[in-house]
């Protein structure tokens, strides 16, 4: 069983993730979501959109690869082919003006930052910093395994050889970094480590030639619906970072954001299932067997008086209990007070096999 300090830290980390997803108390002005080919970060983006819609926050969706406006967005900005200056002016123009900006929160979502990082890597920090205000939160998606077209040094700019990689700049600027991974792959790696076997690889790290197959190539449909692994790194104002791994299982509300209007009406008529967020260590495949057995044993002991399941019986039958109560302990008569100075004497009865020696002291 975890100690009280560990339980408090786990509950605190779960509360911080809920505040981050709900955009409460300015938990993170700039949230960076990192995904791969094996696991897309779009479910996390849809979770932000769904919760912002419930909180009645204004959502500005900046699209580099999305063709249609998501149902959870209030403003849809097409960013492809526009310069950073033009795009910045268009996004800021949709901000609420005057005192109305403090009435509600504004969420700016980028469906991907790779085109912007490839086009203007040196202006990336200034561009993102100009979008953040006390009433505006920024959520951006970045594909870590997509190569940048201009990430290599250019002959026209000598200083580009010493510029940091755009991903390093984004991780430095972000106040919260969410790394997503496939739950099916994490479970398979866990099983391989438990059997002292080599961990399997997927995608680019697999090193196989041919067509890359992402999330659709592994795991059953039930495992895919179970959710994804969310690795959170939240930077506090004090400089301390809170890191924890979670499982995000999107519900009906988050999953139906990109559906049609008719499907949304049908989903609204049915019972809505909210998304579930819990610690990865609470998943059955990642739970410590020792802690689970101890918890089950403690739960049975505190229940309806049921006995623990062991290889031997620790209890007594009714006959055994009566026989135990009827046993007279040795020297029980010597414990009775039979007179002054007589208490505590030893009473010994000779047996047939005893050989009494007259020369020994008499008792």
C-alpha cells in the first residue's frame, strides 16, 4: 500500500491535470502536446475543446492541416500559406476587446506547429509569446517524428548552425508538456519487461522498410477504446516541475465533437459518458502484484468477516473451540491460593516410567 505522502502526491498530480484540462486558475498559459505516428494527440485536443465548450470559453482554432471547422470551435482560422505577421494579426483580431476580455477565457488551439516551425524557426518564440495574455491560453500540437524542411543549416545564414532546434525552443517556452503514447504499446512493453524480454518497437524505431503503420496496426478495438498514455510535465511558478503518467479515456462528449449534427443529436439523446482520467499505476497491467494482494487481503479482512484465502485454515471449528476451552493447563492447581506461603509450589505426580531415587532431595 502506498504511504500517506505518496497518496497525497498522486492525488495532487491528478488534481493538477484536471485543472489543466479545464483551463482553471491559469494552470498553464502555454500547453504543448507532443505526439507520434503510433499515437495521435488529436484526442487530447478534442478533450480541451470539449471542456472549453462546457466552460463557455471562446475557442479560436488555427488550422494548418484541418479542412473543416470542428464543432467545438467558435472561430476557424486558416493558417496555410500566410506569413507569421499576417497570421498573428488575424488571430489577435478575434480577441475580445476592452473589459470584455476579462469576462471569460479564450483558448487558442493550433492543430500542428510543424509548418510554422519549418517556415520561421527563429521567430517562433516571439510569435507564440505575442498570442498569450492573462485571459488567453494556448494549446499547440507538435509531431515529434515529422522532419522539418528547414531544420538543416542553410548556406545563406551562417548563424542557423547554432540555432536550437524548434522542438527544444517549444519545450523551453511551454509551461506544460503533454506527451502522448499508445496504451497498447505501453502494456506490451510492460509485459516484456516483466518476462525479462526485449521490449518491442513500433514505427520509425522498428527499423523496417516499407509503409509505416501507425496506431491502426496494433491492438484490439477494446484496447484502442481504453484510452492513451498521457505523460504530464507541469512547470509551476516556483520553478518546480510536477511529472506524472496518466491514462486518458475519452468519453462520448469529447469523441462526438467532430461528428455531424445528426450524430450529435443522437448522442445528446443518449446517456453521455464523460472522459476518465486516472493514474497509469492504477491500470491493471501496471499495478504492483504485491500491493494488489495486500489491498485485497485488507479489503477482505475489513468486509463481512470473510477469511483470507490461504493454503491452510487459520480458523477453528465449533468442536475444536469447545475442546480447547476444556483443556486443563499444566500446574493449573498450583496457581490457586491454598494457604499462607503455599502459593506457587510445584505439584508433581510420578508416572509408571519414573525411577524415584531416595538419595535425591524430596520435593
